[in-house]
């Protein structure tokens, strides 16, 4: 396995920091539950009961870290979880535990992801 660069570590740390706020973690879980369709901003706001400005701030942070994707649909913005980025982030987390220390069996990780 190719070593992880310092820049990649910083990028992953920024992604984890972005999801570290309760509201953003709730947004990520909600968008994952609606995958692949995603949700428009009004649906997210209604489901989570947050103000528009607060939601906009959190969605921007997640988008800037590549964790969500946004698509304009007329006057609406539809957000989706970026599963490719999340998969990369999980692969980073599990790469060492499954190769060096054998802390978790790779078969258990596959079961968790199903």
C-alpha cells in the first residue's frame, strides 16, 4: 500500500473536523439515508429544524471539504452525500488496521458497509 502523504493527512483531518459538529454529522446521516436522490435545502431544513442561515453555513462547510455535492434544479439546490469521498475517507481509516495490526478483520468491515 502506498504511504499517505502529509497533505492527504491534513485533507482527511479537515474532513473529520467538518463532520465533527453535531449539526453537520446529522446532515451527513440524513443525506446518506436519502442516497442517491439527495434532498433539497427545504427538505433538509424541515427535517432537522435549523434556520436557513445556519443550514447554509453547515452545507457550505461540508461542500468545501468535498463531503457533499450540490446541484441546482431551477430555484432549488439539491444536496447529495459524496460517497466516493466518504469511501476514500473510510479506506484511509481502515488501511492500517487491516494490514499491519489485524485489529479488525477485513471481512468485518465489508459486513459493516453492507
